[in-house]
C-alpha cells in the first residue's frame, strides 16, 4: 500500500507539473519511470511515443520507442478513418496530417521495412463494429499516406515529377523504399546516361503514342525476334532483355543504384537504333514489329519508374 501510494503521489505530481509546463509531457513520465526502476527502453518510450511532434522534432530510435510511437500514430489514424473523421481542405483539428508525417519520418529515418497497407488492413479489420468496408477505407488511408509522403519528399528537395514517376507504378506501400527509389532516380538523371536515356525513352513513347492513336491499337507486347534484321535492332533487343532482368534483380535486393546502372546500359543501343533504323518502314510487318520493340523500351524502364512523367 505504501508503494502504491508513492506511485500515485508521483503521478499526481507529474499531472500538476505538466499542467503548468505542457512541454514536459512525456519527459516527466520518463524521469518518474526511471526513478521507479523501469527498464530504460520503457522509460524512453513513455517520453518518445509522442514524437515526432513536427517536422523539426527528432524521431525516436530506441526499438521500444519506435514500436510504441508507430502504434500510437497508426491507431489514431485508423480510429479516425473508421469513424469517418478525416482532415479537410479547411481544417485538421485532430492533427492527423502530423500523425501521418510522424509515421513516415519514423519509418524512413530509421530505414524500417513496413508495409503500411498490410498494417492498416489488419487494424481496420479489427474495427468490425464500426467499419463496413475495410478495404475501401484502407485504400483511402493509403492515398492519404501517399499525399503526405509527397509533401515530405518535396520538403527534402525531391522533384515533383520524379515523385510522380515512382508513384505512378502503383502497388508500393513501403515508405522507405519509395524514398530510396526517388533518390536513386534523381541521382541517375543528373548523369549523361540518365539525360540521354530519358530523351530516348520519350522519343520512343511519342512515336508509340502517335501510331497507337492513329491505328487505334496497342503495340505493347513481345516482338518477333525473327523479324529483326538490322544489327542495331538486334543489339537493342538483347540490351532490353538484359536490362529487364538486371533491374528486377537489383530492385528485389533494394539496390536502386544498381538498377539505375542497369538502365544506363540501354542508352547506347537506344541511340544507335534511332540513328540507324527507320521505324516507319514501308513493310507494315516490319513497322509493327519495330513499334513492338519500342514498347519494350518503355516496359524495361517501367520496372524502375514511369519515364513519361518525368520532365525534360
């Protein structure tokens, strides 16, 4: 009884102190937890689960603090989505944008691997009495995270078109990996290989767009290897197949720099193809096959980003 009374007295003192000095919220809890002999990680989590409270606030790094901070913010977001209380253009009274940004910063700055989609689906599935369509709400919440991540990246200096080029691929909800991909793409496009490959891909896309609109058909799909006559188109076909394999392999092990280096291998054969090969051949069979080869350039780069979204 004496020990319990002492704990309650400390709790009352903490409430009184925080009432006078709200900036000490959490900090007082950590100090009292340490005085009570709690594990240092638990004490740190008492203070740090509030963090980060803004773009300039530090993120927690202790594993216990990280887990509790993520749980706190994700629970808040899922709970408000479940009762259809979302931020609007005119207000965000529950600071849900800040909570989402907090999740993003914790995940990215600690380089965590976390599927936001999986976590939110599982959390919303627990809201059986409130949520009638958890999948729809999950998609909406993921879209909210995507918007916050775009803001985070823009604040870090990332180009908006590169962000769109990566997000256009869809099916990505690992925040740290999205950031790494945008950074690697930005670095690649500052090189001569990146700049020239972008020009070649855009040229291929423009030709395809014109022909597909004119013919009211799609040339996406495989080409006929036996119809490739010129050495430049044979070299391009070989490069495309190699690059597809190399980029996928690099992305699977999160080596985005290597994925960009693999893409760079396309630059020379793409340049040579446009210099030496006439796409608009008089033979309609050769024309169609070369258009299909161009579509494979687009397909090869889509393993990394949607180059049609990139300015330049």
